[in-house]
C-alpha cells in the first residue's frame, strides 16, 4: 500500500473514531478528498475488518449509518500513527539539518 493510501486510511480511521456518525460527504469535506475516494477507502477498511457499519433502523433517514472501528481497526490506527510519526520525525530532522546548513552559507 502506498504511503498516501496509508495516510488516507489513518486520517479516515481517526475521523471515524472521533465521530462515527459522520457522513461520507462530511468526511470528504474534512479530509479534503473526493467523495468517491472516501467511499473507496471506507469500503477497503470494511473489507479488511477495520471498520464495521451499522444502519440506524429506527431512523427516518434510512441512509444514516454509524461507522465503528473494530478492535483490529483500533490496532491498525495506532500502528499507522506510529509509522507516520516516525516518517514525520525523520523529515523534521532532515529539514532541521538543511536549515542549519543554509544558515552557515549566509
């Protein structure tokens, strides 16, 4: 899986964990990606068993769903967070070195 796909998965898992009743359209707006991309990522997360979907049967709006992270989904969210933290930390250290190098060239 590409780094970008993993980033989308992590952000979507975090968003759904924080707000399980969020619509796919709202998720797309928050994440700044297309509705189709959210739908594609969400289906992949459901297929992997990281998210389960629950329909509100008593709700007048039959399209209302709740997206709940499974225990495996919570583990994957934590794994992805650690992975991205390490990537960003490395990028930060490299940028810091580059800034210091540029300062010496002044």
